[in-house]
C-alpha cells in the first residue's frame, strides 16, 4: 500500500475514533438529561398539587403601593 494511501487511511481512522468518542459522551449524557426531565416534571406536578393547600399569606404586597402620608 503506498504511503499516501496509508496516511489517508490513518487520518480517516483517527476521525472515526474521535466520532466514536463523542458519541459515547452523548450516550452517557442522554440518560442523564432524560432523568433530569422526569425529575423536573415530577417536581412541577408536586408544586401544582401543593398550591391549593398553601396557607393564606399574612403579608401585604409592597409593590405598586404609594407611600401613605400618615407619617
């Protein structure tokens, strides 16, 4: 096999090895993303379930109120 052909093949093989390495990283990351998505959904649903049973707030909102002139 001529030297030039061997160099081309070596470069091609290295590119393939790099692609395989990247795919393995994605294979590891994908299940983690799916798990995070599922946890986010669970927590969102739990928040929705808990909203109706929140006790009433005993604080008055400060935004949008003009200062009183009692002082």
